[in-house]
């Protein structure tokens, strides 16, 4: 019984490793595409393994991430613009 629990515990890790490294080694994806596969795989595994996570929570989290990333982009763009003048 202990081996079954261990396998179920490490299965998500090996799934993500295969998605990222395996897709690159097999020539199915570039490093950027493999990173995207890993990110999507993590989201899917989080929804599957943690029953409290709903698609609404994932949607809200992604929305917040886009807002923060957008703000950071504008800050960097403004700093680059200010540095030139």
C-alpha cells in the first residue's frame, strides 16, 4: 500500500517533467512552447488534485496575473521612455 501512495504522490511531478522536458527532447515543442505546456499542465493538475479549486478561481487568478503583468509592463516601458529623454 505504501508504494501505491508514493506513486500517486509523485505522479503529478513526473507528468509535468514529461510535459516540459519530454516535449522538448521529442522535438514536439520549443522551450517557450514547453514552458506553456508546463503551465497549463500545472493548472489542470491543480484542478484535478485539489477539489476546492474551481474554474472560477482559476479565471480570477489569471485575470489578476494579467493585470499585474500589464502594470509591470507599463512601468518598464515608462522607465525605458524616461531613460531616453
